[in-house]
């Protein structure tokens, strides 16, 4: 961000210098602006803007993603806690086995969410994460048949949720697409993974059982599928792994150099 601000500052100085030159000529020669002078000034502005705007827009979009994901984490945590208070922890919910229709958990949790649409375990075409048809961070479609029986919901803010029960794996897996079908529909960019454990804990993808134990935090890297990026975004408040993943670590550098 500092680099972009410096470029814009230099642009302002350059424009002021060119404008001063043109104004001096107008005052000396009593002439208006020539077409060449106008085009030179506009060209300078256009070149620098083209260099800086994409980066600024991307940084803004990533800040929006961070804010949305933290909100979803809070909403899911509250809903899961309320469901546990009402029905007990998931180990008493008669969860399905991995890949079987996930019809036991979501109906209990959705009562405490603001739901705009309830797809259930149907193959609803207006959902981006149906049947595992979403992209992974390293490229390609995930496409696992396990997700064909997920229970899908759409919240009033546009977030899509996909619930997969896994009694053998110890709880409920949840995918959250922060912007629905708007795209890019990619794990680690707008789709993020959470786990609801049988004892009532909710864990963002990428950390172990204890969120304070960073020694077991897992890597989020574009060379991988992106399942472990949720915790990184929530705790470090950035998506810098998209640019400098090899430089980052949980106990070291947590953002790219400015």
C-alpha cells in the first residue's frame, strides 16, 4: 500500500510541475493549451493510474473479504452455540456418515441463522458450492461426490453455506461462500472451510484443536487447495498468501513487504 501511495504522490508532483510549465507559457505567450500539452499531461495521469489502480482495488476487495469472513465466523459461532444449548453437542445429534445425506445438523443450526433460501440436500443450480463444483486455490475444480449430499442454505447477506456431516470424523464440515455465485468461487479466495466439532467447538480451517497453539497451524499456499486459509484470514486479517506465500509463516512474517 505504501508503494501505491508513493506512486500517487509522485504523480501529483509531476502533474503540478507540468501544469506550472503550461501555466507559465500561457502567461508569457498569452496562448491557450496546445493539444500536445494536454495529451502529455493526460498520458502521465493515465499511465500511473493504470499502474496503481489494480493493486488498490485488489487490496480493497481483500479487506472486504476479511470483514465478511470474520462476520460469518461470528454468526456461525453464535448459531452453533445456541444450537448446542438447545439440542446438546453434535455427538448426540445422530450425525450421518461422511457422504450420506446431511439432514440432521443443519436444521438444528439454521433456526439461529437469518436464512433467505433453504436448498436442503437437493442439487440447486443457483448455488455455487453444490456437489463440490467449486475451484481450489491451486487451480481446477474440486468436484468431490461427497458434497452431493450436503445441506445447503443461503443467508440474507448472500453468503452460501454447505453442511456435511461426518460422524466418523468427529463433527460437521461447513463451507461458506461469502458472495454466492458472484465468483471467483474458489477455496481460499471467497470460499472458506470451518469444522464444528462434536464437543461444541467451531474451528476455522487451518488450525488445530486449540486456537492458541500456533505450532499446529497449517500452511495456506496457492500450491495447495486452500482448505487451511480460513484461520489465516481471520487471525492475520489479510490474503497476502496469494502474493508471497513462501515468505509467510504463523510464527514469523505474516504479511508481504510494503
